[in-house]
């Protein structure tokens, strides 16, 4: 069974991931924080005698996608979040902006992204992500 270890801890978390994990996940973090934590985990893996790239690196990010700024703002308000914060630490904006942001997470080493959908009644949001974000990533 694959083991996933995740978190923001600077010392213990990378050591645990290096020792036990098949996948390392950092939840709800900026690109900068993710890059720093991925680096810590890679270094800990190498110190433990593993190749740093032996693990899968992933992010869990809140998704807030809209066809325009007004739709993004409406969806952010519906989940009690601010658009600027979601853009910094999540996936918020137009489909093109979100695809670009996912590409930036990939560039720092994330090969998997878990989307957190906070408004489960907004099926149009899921449709938008499926047709205009996910379809560009496959």
C-alpha cells in the first residue's frame, strides 16, 4: 500500500517522509513554501540513502476557478475566502491562470495536484474545471 506523508514541518516531517513515504504532499502552500519543503524532503531522502526523486511530490490546493473575475470573486465569497489569498496559496482565477499555476507547481517538482472543492453544491464549478482546466493537463 502506498504511504503518503505530508506537512509543513521543517525537520521531522522531511525525515519521516524520507524514511517511510512513497509520496510527499504539502497542503495549501505557496509555490515558494512548496519548493522549500520539496527541497527539504529531497535532502532528507538523500541523507537516508534514497534518491530524492524516488518519491512522488504533490500539493493539495483549494480550487476557485471562474470564467471571469466576478465569477472567481463570487466563488471565493461562497467559501469564505479572499481571492488574493487563494491566488497566493491555491488555484484561483480563470482556467488559463489555473493551468499556468499548475504548470508552475510542476516546475518545482509537483507531479500530482489534489484539488479541494469547498462548495460541493456548485456543480458548474466542477464542470468548468473538468472541461477547461483538466482537459488542458491531460
